[in-house]
C-alpha cells in the first residue's frame, strides 16, 4: 500500500485559519479534504476559484436552456 494513502487527508479549519491533518475539528468548521498541507492552506483560494467556475458553468447552462437573450427567443421556441 502507498504510504501516502495511509495518512489522513488535510483539512482547513475556518475558525482558527490553520490546516489540520485528519478530521480534528467539527464538520461545520472545516473545509476539505485536501491532498496536502499546502492545499489546505489555499482552501479559500481553491473555493473562490471553484465557485467562479461553477458560476460560469451555470451561466452557460442557463444560456443554453433559455437561449441567447439578445436574440429574443428561448430554446423552447425553436
């Protein structure tokens, strides 16, 4: 077995602002899991990037479903 697989994942404690290896804090106070201590330290950056990506994906999905608002018709009208 890979030694890295045996180690608990890293989490970011949103209250203390510190990374933790393993589920040390209550679930509502941690972000993760992350593969490394550094990723846990970057938790806010990672969350911000993912939220931006998801917002863009939602925008594209809505545009495909509703149609291009500049054209004045939805996909259901086509």
